[in-house]
C-alpha cells in the first residue's frame, strides 16, 4: 500500500485524491490542516498503518518518515519564496522564515525522492534552500473528458472575461477593478470568489460578482466565456489556467512563476507584466477585436493540455515513479 497523509481543504489534497482514484493500492489519509500547528501530533497518524511507500507534501514530510519505508515528497507550492512573502501577513512571514523553513528543509533532505508540479517551484526551492539534489517535475493533470471546449460558442459583439480564484493579493485580485476601468465598451469581467470567501471586489458596471461556484460546475462555467484572465503574482502550477485552456479559452495572465510553463505568449494568449493593469487591459481589448485569433489561441491551448497536462499522463508518471522507487528500495 502507498499511503498519502494529506491536509484537507486545498488543491494538493484534491490532486492526491485523483492519484488515489488512478493508482491501485494508493490511499489518501486525510487530516485537519490545524494539526500542522502541532507537528508533533502528525507521526501518530501512521499508527497501525503498514505502508510500503509514503507520498506527501514537502513542508511537514519529515513527520511521516519511517526507517525502511521510502518517502516521496511533492512540492505543490513553495511559500518560502522571497517574492511571495511580499504578499503575506506579518505572522505568515515569521512562520515561513522559522519553523516552516526548518521542517521543509529537513523534509527535503530526508526524502528518497522529491517531485515538483513545475520547473519554477523546483528551481525556486533549490535556490532559496541551497539544495543540490535532483527534483523531478511532474505536471498536474486535467480531466479532459470533463474540461472541453464548447462547439456552440458564438462571437457576438460583447466579450465575457472570466476570473476564477480566491480574491487574495497573491492572486492579483486587487488589479481586477483597475483592469476593468481600462476596458473598451462591451467587455465585462465576471469573477468567482472561491468557496470560503464572502468578500467581493469594488462594484463597477463592467465587473460582475458571480459568487461561489462549486468545483463540479466549473467545466460548464468556463465554456460560457470568451477569455480567461489571471493576474496572479505567484503560482506553483496554475490549475485554473490549465482548466481554462482545456476548455478552449485564450488566456491573459502574468508573466511570472510557473505561468509561462502553461501559457505560450502570442500562441495561447498573452503574458503581462506583474501588476501592470494597463498591459492586461490592452491585451484584453486587442483580443476583443480579434475573434479569429481568440479561436486559434483556444485551439492551441486545448491541444497543449492534451499533450502535456492530462490526468492520464500525471497518473502514469507517478505510478512509474512509485514502482521504480519501490524496486530500488527492495534492491537496497
């Protein structure tokens, strides 16, 4: 049995559940994220368990280390990144620079294998922590049978832009009202608020709050729009970007972190300067006047997801990695 102890309530947990559904003998062991305030309690989660391999996240991975049992850690994000700390609270910065840094570094040094969901995260972790060890990149995967493009979309006189994500500073949500001010008539931005967020952005005639959208309804939501906007400052991967791409949407996003690994500038959309609302608005206005270009970019994005970002590929790569790691452990 491959055991995956994971805190609930985040994207990493969802992805590990997808792996569980795709790999026989893989089991997610969920726990409350509040237990991470008391790391000494985490090892007790393994009481009575007899896994052949443990797969979890890197931050508290050392708490699940057992002699003779291979430990595989995945970096889904990296909050020790100095850039992301500019968008964190004072308490978060203290946490990142003290105990979280120690646990993460100790975990990465202890693990038998370390993977990352993007080249950006792998390289950032190596630079910030001075790591020389190899980190293998396995991109997150999208269910392309659920996320697909609409064949009935019409190119009318109005352009509907979607933002999907939490309204946090790190996600660039503070830019959205400013971007809206610079858009041409006939263009609206509609945004979700995340499942646990009750606040909304300042009101504007071309800025529409569509509320909290359940995950199961997201594929159909993407297909209702002409373009996807994502001004995030830092992304470990950018799952919502990949979902929008799978649904055949062109993307206007930030030229930062892992986003350029998904969006090819000029082919699948446009990458804009961090924090430059005018740049974002100009690219949206340009695409509003170019329906053929939007269609071509959407088709390019769909093909790119099918080639690099499918669930089947992700599950296959993890399965092969686990098998190889277990074989190596037996040889030792």
